[in-house]
C-alpha cells in the first residue's frame, strides 16, 4: 500500500447474508489486494463476515461497493459500514481466523 495511507480512509464492515461457505473471505482478500488496500477479513460466529479496510478513500469506497455484491455464489442482504481508525501496522490484506 502506498505511503499515502496515513491520510487515507479506514472502515469496518459487517456483511450479512449467505456469505460463509461461498469463498467470500478469499474473494474479499483478492479484491483488496487488487485495489492495493490493507486490512483483514474474517468469519464471525453469527454467520456474518467482518472486514477492516484501509487505503486511499476512492479505493476503499470501491471495495465497499464490491462487498455489496461479493463473489458470484454469495448473497449479500445487508452491510453495516462504520468509520475506523487507520492501523499503521497493516501493510497488506489478509484473512483472519
């Protein structure tokens, strides 16, 4: 991710629907890498997927828009998106347990 990250944008999202068991995490990580973002994605015990996404504002917005669709086998019913604090320790996109 570029050095401009410190002046970028960070969000925390929770995605509800059929989002587990459909490669949502892997596809999210690949999309984040494609956009040059940093962050993480993980399954939650309530069958939702949660992600922290950070980088240039336009790219973060593009990632959030992608999450509204997800991969082809997913069905996104709802997304909650809140502002988050940029974590300077995050330098790439990963899947968390």
